[in-house]
């Protein structure tokens, strides 16, 4: 038997002072939901699914309702979930009518011989397996419409990398967990980047890029500028570094240094291994996180290193 651990993140960027409370409350609520799943005897997959669903339902984050809009003014969502015991995974990309993409990812992981579905096919598969579809307009907030209009006005003046600076909003969400059976899992969910090209998929939902879990090494979820993370297969790179001698606490900052040194990338990562050891690191000004263990819970927007 293992001592369960749940670690959640709610993005890494220059979270403004007036948004700190919403981010801290959001990750705390998510950690509470995931932890209740573990307390009820749920597995690591249950914990990360419940935690991420809470974050998708929270307008604060770039996941589910309240996500950034793409160039067409639509919400287009990506999510992945992975089981460290079996290496089974489920992912969706570019879905427009699923309120909780992480639940669709779980259905794919559990029921499909395939791993990844996109667009209409993903929506159809989810609906056939009990996920209720919504209208895209239900996922769009007036706040995001306003932000999108401003981005469109400025975009002809702005080179793409400036949209992706470490101070720009990266509110992707994710969770990693260790359950009482000693199994680990990870999940990541996102609306991607502001004013992205329709059809663009970032790192978050790609296996090994924004999310990975293997009982032999560790579980990881990332947030930040997606393209450099994809080039480095970043989550897999990070989990591969975790060994008995090399803890997640050491690997997390090393991974972020690697991302920055190799591609000038930025963002954040959370890690957990089967020993219950955790790592959190980011090279953005802030990162929203929450941690639960028996008799311990903590949360913040800056990890006390
Ligand atoms: N990594 C995400 C993406 O590129 C964005 C984020 O983390 O905010 O889609």
C-alpha cells in the first residue's frame, strides 16, 4: 500500500495580483475533489479526472468553459489522460462541443482500442459513450470575446513569439496522482493559445509532450508555450530522468532549465513518482499549484523552493 498524493496545477505565467485568489481557490477546489475521489477508494485516474474537471468548470482557467478563443472566435479544446500502470492513454484534440474534455479522454482510455480522437470524430465517440455535447457558444465567455477582439486588432503588429512570452497567460490545467495501490496517473486539459489557428494542437494533449505517466518513472503534467515542449517531447523527457537516485524534486527544475537552454521555452511542470515524491518548477513569474497528502494540504501561486 502507498500513501496517496495529489498535485494539481492551474497554469504558469505572470498571474496578476488581482487574479491570485481565484487561481489559488481554483487549484484548492480541484485538489479537494481529486482527494475525495482517492479517499473513496478511487484510483489515480479517478483523482486526476475529478481534479481536472473542476478546473475545466472554473472560468478562471484556459480549459473548458472560459478558454481562449481561436482565430474563428471559437473555443477549441485539447485534453489527455494517462495511466502509469498500463500505459493506456486517452486524448482529444480540437473538440468544440465537449464541456469537460478530460471526461471524454477518460472514456477513450477506458473503452477504445485507439488513443487519440480529434474534432467531430472525438465528439461523436464521446457522445456514443455517454458524454453530453454542448453548443460551442456555451463555452465562450464575454471576457474572452473582448480579449480575442483586442488580440485580433493587435495581431498584425505582433510576431507570434510575443504572444507566447512568459508573462502571457498560460492557464492550462493538469494533475498528477499516486493512489493507495501504488499506481500513478496524469491528466492535462487546455483551450490552447489565444487566437490560435483553427486546428492547431499544442503540447497539452499530446502523449509525452504535455502529459505522461509510467509507473517505472513518474507522472507529469505541463503548461506553457506548447511548441518548444512538443519539439522536446518534454513530459516524457522529464519523466525519463526520474530514478531512485534522481527525485522529481531535482528533475522538475532541471527539466525547465533544459526547456529554456535548448529552445528558450518557458512554462511549468509538476511531477509525482511511485514513492510519492513530488516536483514543481516553472521559469515564469508564477505558477498555480495545490498539493494533498494525508494530513497535509498546501497551495499557492509560487512554489517555495
Ligand atoms: N501549453 C498550452 C498550449 O500550447 C498552453 C498553456 O499551457 O497555456 O496549448
